[in-house]
C-alpha cells in the first residue's frame, strides 16, 4: 500500500540512468561529459529530421569495470531531487552480452549489477540526507529498466514498431523471459518496460508478467512520434485496453516522446485508463544529421521543460521526468516546480 501511495503521489520524478550496456548502447544521459551519447539515430516524424537517442560511452567498455561512474550518475539525479531512479539496463540483454563473449553467468550478473548499483546509490544517498537537519528529499524508488525488443535490435524498429513478419508474441516472450526473471529477482521496487513501440509487444509483456507470476509491480511506457499513436501507428486506446486487463501493471505512460505531445497524450490516457500515468519525454531537441549537431527544442515555444512539467502534473500525470537529452539540471528544475520548492 505504501508503494501505491508513492506511485500515486503527484511529485514523483522519473529519470533514466545510464545503461550497463551490452555493446548496443543504452538509454542514458549524463552531465559534465561523464556519460556521453553515441550516434544511434532515430527518425523524427516531422520533416524527416534525425533525432539521436543518447547512449553512454560506458557501452564500449566493460561496464562492470566502472561501476562508480554509473553510481555517480545515479547520485547526481538523486541530489537533483529525483524520487525515482532507473537502472542502467535499458539495452542490457542476455543475448547481447553472450554475443560479446560473456558466459551466461556473467551476463546475468551484469543485469543484477545494474539494479544493485541503483539500490546502493539510493540507500547511501538516503542515509546521507537523513543526517541533514532539514531533509527535502523523499526516499527514492529504484526501477529496473527493460527496453523494447527493438532497442536490442538497434535497427530503428524501436521507433517504427516494425519487428518483421517472423516475430510472434511467443518469440518476444522467450527473448525477454530470463532477463525479466533476473531483474525482478535483483530487488527493485518496480520494473519499467520502456519505449514500447507496438501492440504485440504490449501483449507479450502482459502475458509474460502473468506466466512468470512476477510480484514486483511494473510500469509499461509507450513511445510515440506523432502524439496520437504508438510508433507503430497503432492506437493508444487498443494498447491501454491490454494493459488495463493486467493487475501486474501499476503504471502506464509514455517516454522518449517529444514534449509538445505530452499534455494531449495524458488527456487521451485519462479517458482510457484508471492506472497511474507516467510521462518522461525527451528534451524536444532535434538531431540535424547533415550538420551533425543538435538543434534547439523549438517545439517548446516560449515554455521551459519544467513549466510544461507543471502542466503535465495538473493534467493528471503522477510520475514526471525526462528521457533523452535531459540531464540532472532538467530534473532539478522539474523537481523544484512540482514540489513547490524555492532554493535548493
Ligand atoms: Zn529516450
């Protein structure tokens, strides 16, 4: 019950942390150049501009050899006021690790490590804030991240939802089964299925949570490039119907979606579901592939990300945060405005 109250509170801030990496990259961000993005791209719906999904430099190294960097980024987000931190396992998959020459045991250990590092950061940070005379933080929840099958393929299908004719619900479940078992067993407060681009994968996740009788509550977030549909073009309503039928799904939402679409999406979700809603869009910046640089987030108009976050809260979102190209500074501003704080 306590957990439900936390999820339902309107001041939670969700962030994504650097991926442990399986050689294919991971949803991540960092500040101060510690964790840099790579060059995996995705098509932006408007005008065919390219958007870059940020990836950590850690991916090219053995991630478990530098756990302090992962932990340090978690700490930066906690210090910024995040109430929820997400493990660095977005694209960490067992087949990906095996392809890198690791054993099954090593692969499973790395998955566990991604959750362990977030738990350690949370616990250490919480202990240190308790020692302060005026604690302004909540004890953060640790969420184990699981990216979509398309994120593993790293062929753009993460943003098109097109997994090809050979992919079935059974194949998706088999791909995910062990990874889910290992991450759920690592002791997170929640499991997050992120940037899910199509209905078939939503069904596979719900089926698998049941089949494996996963006791850790989950959230499932879709991604969208037009604000009206999943990346596949399928409707939010159809997919939410699938999630509504599962008691194991505690939260539904969208991530890695341009911020200007979020308010409309929350309105649509509120018509379709009674579950808590999470939104953590990207920064709205657009990657200019020709000039090889980021273009400013013109979609925000004169509004700042944190001002929009306040509107998302008023529109009914319970968990609000940032995905690609957002940083601890973003979360600091969002946390401040949602919690009505001055200073800090
Ligand atoms: Zn993202």
